[in-house]
C-alpha cells in the first residue's frame, strides 16, 4: 500500500470514528493507526494537504479525554515516528501544538503517574522539546511543570528519569520557565532533591540534574556554591568522563549541552582554561570522532566550536589538535575519578579532517561543523600570531595538510591553509620527506583532473607547485608534472595567474611557465592568446565600470538637489540633469552611442517618476518628523515612568526581602510551635492511654475483689454447715452418753464384781471416745477460731456483709456456748467417772 492510499484510509477511519464512536469504529481506527506506519522522511515538511489533515485529526483525537487509552497510545506512537528529524519536530510543536496536547494528556492522568501512557507521553515530549523553546504561557505548561516537580521528588524510579530529562529541556535557555519555577513555593525542597540526585548511580540522572541546576541556579547563590572553585574541577572531570565513557548517545548529548551552557559563564570558562587535565580530556573527546556515528560527532564538534568561542580555550585546543595526543584518559570506574596513562599516540586533527568529506549518510552537518572548526583553529592570523606560543609540531601539521589533500583537495586548503603553501611545507628536508611519503603521483593526477573539471585555478596552481617541489622525491611525479603542464586545459588557470593582481599568484605562474616553456607540446601560443584576451577583458571591464559609475552618480545628484528644494524646479532639475548626462557622455565619447541614448531615455523616465513621488516623500518626511517628535515625548514619558517603576520596584524588592525575612522568622517560630503542639499531643495521648489502663485495672480489681469476697463468704457458709453437722453429732453422742450413763446406773445395782470389768472395759472405751471427742472439739475450736479470723477479715473488706457476718457470729457464739456446755458436761462426766472409778 503506497503512502497516499494509506493516508486516505486513515483519514476515512478517523471520519467514521468522529461520526460514530462505536466500538467497531474505534477498533478499525486503532488497527489503521497501527498498520499505517507513517515513516516517510520529511512527510510533514512536504506541504501536502493530506498528511496535514491526518496529523491534525490524530492530534485532536489524542487530546480528547474521551478517547480510549489504547487508541491514544497508538496515536502517540505514530506521531512519535513522524518526529524523526528536527524539521518534523518543529512542525509538530509549532503548527500542530503537539506539545500542549501531550501535556494535557499527562494532566488528565496525573493521578496515575506510573501508567504506561504517561511514560510514553513524557518520552515523546522529551524528544519534541529538545533544543526547542517552550513558552510558559502555553496550554497546560504550568500543570506539566507542577507534575514534573512533584514526581521528581517522588520515589518512583521509573518516572524520575523521563521527568528529569523533560525538565532539563524546558529549563534550558528559557527565562520564562525558569522564572516560573523560581516563583513556586516548593522550589527550595526541589533544589534539595536535585542536589541529592547528584549522588545517583545513573550517569544519565546525574547529567539531567546538573543541566537543571545549571539552568536555574548558575547565576544565584546556590549555583555559586555548586559550581565554585572547589567543585568545578570535579564537575569538569565528571562531565568529560560521561562524554567519553557515557551510557549512550542521549547521555553524551545532554553532557555536551551542559558543558556548552557552563562555558557561557565567563567565570566557569576561566576555570576550564586552568583545568590541569584539559588537554587529555579534549584529546579523548576528539577520539570520539573516529566513530561513524554522525549524532555523536555532531555533538562533539558542537562542543569544540563552543570551546573556540573562548580565547584561552581556543589556544589550548589548537595545541591539542596540532600536537601528538597527550596521556590517554582512562575511567577507573563509573563513579571513580578518571586516571591517565600514556596510551597509543593518535592524531586528533586527522579524525577531524575525515568528517570534511565523510561518506556516512546524514553527515552533512558534521562536515560543515568540521570545516567551520578548522577555519577557527587554522585561521591565518591565529597561526601567524600564535605559532611561536603554541610551538606547533610541524610534522603533525604536514600530516594534517596531506590528509586534507587526500580527503578534499586544495579547494578547502586554499581557504583554510593559505599560510601553509607548498613552498612552506617543502622548505626543509624533514617536512619534504614527510610529504613525499604521504603523496603519490596518482593522487596528484586525480586531484588535477578534478580541479581542471571544476576550473579551480588557485587550487590547481598550488597542486602543480606541490608536484614541482616533490618531483624528485616521489616516484613518477616528474613525469606526471610535465604531462600536466602540456595539457591544453592548463592554459586558462595559468593565464589567470599571470594576469592576476596578486603577487603570489603571478610568481607561481611564472615559476610554472619557466618549467613549461622548454616542453615540446606546451601550448605557448594558446597561452599568449589567453593572456591577451584576459587583458582585453580587463580593459573593457574598466571602461564599462567608468561608464556605470557616471550613470550611477545621477540619482545621488538628483537626490541632493531634491533635498535642497523639494517644492520647486523639479522638471527643470530633470532636464538639467539630462543635459549634464548628455554633456558628460559627449566628453567621454565623441561618437554617438545608441546604447547610451537608450540608457538616458530609461533614466529620464525614471527621474520623472521619481519627481512625481518627491512631494509624497516630503509629506511622509514631515509626517515622520511629527511622529518622531511624538515618539521623543513618549520616550521621555516612558523613561520617567520607567524610573518611577524602577524606584517602586526597588522599594517593593526591599519590602519583599523584609517580608521574606519575616516570613522565614515566622516560619521558624511556627515550626517550633508545631513541634511543641505535636509533643503535647503525644504526651496527652500517652496520659489518656495510661488513664485507660488504670481504669481497666480498677475495674479488674473491683471484679476480683467481689469474687474474693464471694468465695470467702461461700467458704464461711460451708464451714458453718460443717460445724452445725458436728454440733448435731455431738448432741447425738451426748444423748448416747447420757443413755449409757443411765444404763450404767441401772447396771451398777447388779453385781459389782461382774460389772466392774465390763465398766472398766466401757470406761476405757469411753475414755477413748472422749479422747476422740476432745480431738474433734480441738479441731472444731481451731476451725471456729479460723472462721472467726476469716469473718473478721471479711468484715474489714466488705461493709455490706457486716450484718450477715454478725448474724453468723451470733450463731457461732451460740454454737460455741453449746460446745462449751458440751465440753463442760463432758468434763463433768469424766470427773464423775473418775470419781466412780476411784
């Protein structure tokens, strides 16, 4: 499918989607966007209507919040493919307002910054805004800046790097964006975050951070501390290490931009001139030109051109380029300081010359930059004035000269190396030997053929002069030299040299003529005719130039006359001027010249037309004078108002500083008070928690106290019941004893002897029973005492049980009395038994 058909299909799918945003239309449009692949270079700059309509529709759909995320992502990917060159990026930014559209997409999804669509928009924006000025008044730019600052201060590593890169683009050479950022309240915390990023393990993050800090703080106190004499050498070392050993083209590109921006500061540029490793670093940077990457070479050459703008660096750069390479810069590690060792000796200037005629596609910019850099470094005045200061190695300079000969020929050398003539290069035996080892006869012949076809007279003469100097040292050079001198095409450049007004050309032409005259096939007659034709042409040019000067003087005379008297004698001045012209022509040429007559007629018509416009011009002049006087008054008013405004601005600045100082003081007090309040809140919360714990302990204590009292009361009731049971058993035993006593009294009347034994036996049994009862009574007494003690403790612990306990004590007292009575009865019985036994 060709491009036109693809664009028409895409436009039709967009129209169907606009008419009905159904699911199948959206799917069809997304499919068309994904398969279209608008990868044609310079498609936007072609000026065609169809691509413009397609891109406009795509940008509109991408900025619509109702468009699905998948479709928006596909559209942005397609637009990113179109931004393949600087012209396309500029058109997308300025004509289609893609920057604001992407900023609006980011604003609508700012709540989910980690979303893939947001990251995609950030990457495309970074690509669009590189080396592009963005006005802070554009749509959604303020929101975009706020989004970037918030997410740079976040902890999401995936979004920090694209945010830093985009922020670096927005801040670079953009005073409006810089002023807006500095006016924000959170700028100080933003600075602190950026300074912390300087210790990041990613070189790209470090470069982005340094670029932002250089844009925002270079001329402020923060920047003076960051880029002072103590830190600037470490910064130079870091930037050069990143340029030479960076993570890729993107990091190298931003590193070069950072160093170029720093060189714009005279103080930092002076620091760089005194940087001790400058020569080694520049030598390594020049080594990057050996690669075939035009993007890297473009940034390297841009950096070298920026260094040439500093006079001190220009001299040092000349010394590096035209001397053998110094010690090699070696990175000991990603984050370690660079070391230096003496590596392979390279010639940085030769790598520079290679880009002059590089066959690499897209290297046109590099070739122009290389040519401009050579013009800067090898300017005639620079070499002649500073040659003794730089102590340039002549051998290296000859190699560079010969390399230029091999790559471009003398077309560029005649412009850049005017002081390095073949006579100078072959002045001594060493340089002549060096050049002879580098130049071959075939190279010179091919160069002569190219220059003859291009009619480059000066470069051709210098080539022939070089061949003449080297004809004894180079094989077949003498034969090639004499063969070239006998070529018919050599006549034109040789005749131009002999008739030139420049002494060097004439001398070169005469030396070549002296060599060519003895040759049998030298076209001497053709050369003579060519010299005569050149002389006649020069004479004719001189005559015609005199006539042109005479005719060109007429408007000046007319202008002076019209300025003296603009309101009268306009027609008479025209006729008088015509007469003067005619008289002047008659003095110059006695014969009538029809061509001059035609010129006079034309000028007469023009002068008449000028005369009619004279009054208009006078009116315009008066109006301009009136406007000028009004402008002067307005300027005076403006100056007065400006002085007042400046005075008010200074006053407001003082007030602002005072308010800022007071605000900082109040901020400090507020911070201390906030800390005190927070501390009080913490203490209060701790007290509340302690009170709650005490309340809980009190409740548990009350509950445990009731449980203990209840348990003790239950134990007392249980013991009372046991005492009651023991008391009943004692009553029963007392009844039994009483009955036994009556039985004994009845039995006593019977035979004493028979019954004594039985009584003795019963007495022993009774004694044993009494002993058991005593033990039981002791136990009962002890239990009573324990119960009394426990009852006393219960009475002290719980007042509510006093009544019951008293009742129980009364009952216990009664039982005790009964027990005492029983005890006394038992004691009396035992005594009676004893008496009876006795």
